[in-house]
C-alpha cells in the first residue's frame, strides 16, 4: 500500500473516531442534564422546553452519527474503492476532449452525491423537523427549491469550473494563482449579487414598514454609523419555525434581514438588542476579517493543489490511475477535509471570540438585559440545548454555549 494511501487512511480513521467520540460525549452530556434546567435559566426556561431541546439535540445527533459513517463509506468507495475511476473512465469513453469530459465528470459526481444525500435531507425536513414542530415546508416548495438550486449550480458553477479547468490546462506553472484570482472575484461577485438577485429566488423580502420598530432601528443604525440598502423581513415561516436575523451583501448592497418568525417571537426592545449584536460584527469588521482569512486560506489551498496536481502518487494513492486536471480538482475537494478537520477548534475559537465582542458592543449600544431575554427566547424557540458538552462545544460551536454567553453578558451589564 502506497505511503500516501496509508496517511489518508490514518487521518480518516483518526478524524472519524474523534468526531464520533465528541458527538457521543455531547449526546451523553445532554441526556445527563435533561432532567434539570441549569441554574442560570431556572427562572426563564420551563423544564418542558429544556427537555424538548435535549430530545431535539439527541435526534439530530443520532442522524449526524449515521451520516458520518455513511459519509466515510462513500468517500472510501469513491476513492480507494474505484468509484471515481469508473466514473471518469466512463466519460473518457465518450471522447469529448479533456475540458468537456472534466466538466461532465465533476458535475455528474456532485449530481450523484446530491441524489445519495436526498433521503437524509427528506428525513431531516419532513420527519425530524416536523416531529419537533419546526417544519413548515411542503413537498411542492421543497421540489421547487431543489430545482432552483440545481439550475443555479449549473448557471453559476459551470462557467467557473470551465475557467478553472481551462487555466489548469493552459496557464502554465502558476495557473493556481490565476485560478485563485478568479475564485476570489467569483466569491465577491456572489456576495454582492446574493441579496438582490439570488436570495429573492427562494424567499420574499418585504421592507420593514413604518412604525415604532423601524424608527427605533433607524436611531440605532444612526448611533452606530451603519448605512445599508434597507431593512427587510424574510418569509422564513414558509419553510421553518426557526427564527434568525442576519446581514448580507457588502458595500452598497448591505442589507439587514429579519426572519418573520423572529419578529413574531421578540418584542421591539429585544429586536433592537439582537440588531445591536449584529452591528457589533460590523463595528469590529468581523466580516472583512473573515473574508481576508478565507482569501489567504484559499490562496494556500490553490498553491497546494497546484503542487499536488503534478504528483502521480496523489492520484494513484486515491484510486485514480491516470492524472487529469478534473481528477486533481475533485480529489482535492474530497480529501482536504480529512486532513484539516483537526484545525476546526481554531476556527470555532475565533468565531466565538467575535460573538463575545459583538455581545459587548450590543450591551454598550442597547440593553444587555433585553439581549439576554432575546437570546433565551431564541434558545427556546429553536430548541437549542442549554447543556452542550464543553469539549464538543469547544471543537465545533461557532457561538459560545448558552450558560457561558449569558454569564458573559451579565458580567458586562454590571461593569
């Protein structure tokens, strides 16, 4: 067995065992604390809601456990099991030329992957989410969303893939630098276009009407020096009962979006506090920092791909007999998570740090107590567990655990 194959299997086994162990710890921890609401929430969260969150976490965790095992089996099938080799040999038999064959090869792989993932997605949407009262989707809406998503992946993904494969074939030794510039331009363009042209294909965005809520939000935006393309309400309730709020776009296309379900759950004071938190991300330039980090990481990834694409052992060690640009690109996308999973805690740590900073800003610009009230309501409405396993949370969670976050905000209020 080739050395690279051994390394791939070693990292895959270690990473999978780590993931499953962390998930097991998490589910055990949630179960052990199911019978009692944490002290910090006893006066805010009924035991019934706390237990619902525990059961919801258990249901999602068990599904994630199964998906992880099947995901490993599929990865081994596609690589060492010869699945990609069979697929690319089939398309090579069509004799369409390297560029066309490569595009069809990659698109067919992801299409097959989406079909294999479909049963899990259907179960998650129409069984698991429905069981806990969150699903509001319909089969008609679900099919429409899938078709629109498929059409967008073709209209947007095909030109991008064509350009990258073309650069790999004809741009010389440093094709990866040109491909990185294309990828970066594509990402920025999508970020600009998403609020105005893509998101409306899936949801209806209605400008927030005049009234007390809009007036209060306007004053908050003015205090924080934030200008945007508008404040919109998204009809998230047509698919799910989960609530959320977010910023989208950049530059002149920045806009604030509230799920209608969030506005149903929170009062004006709480909405203002949640928005102040989101403005904290803007104030500390978290989005710009994240974009810069992603740009640098993607540059490193492209450089690594440029080197690996020239190494025969990279292909042979993962079940591909004949090197090709399309095979290099797909193998890289499939296998890089196997080696980078161990860096997940670093990204989670940085994200949680940003959340603490945004909470601090919200307390300084709005009301910390109303922020706590809003978060507790969102924990309840979304059935988010109040008792995650600390180690699992450290590894995975982009937001601080509920008790830690509430304690931090409470401390800021008293200072």
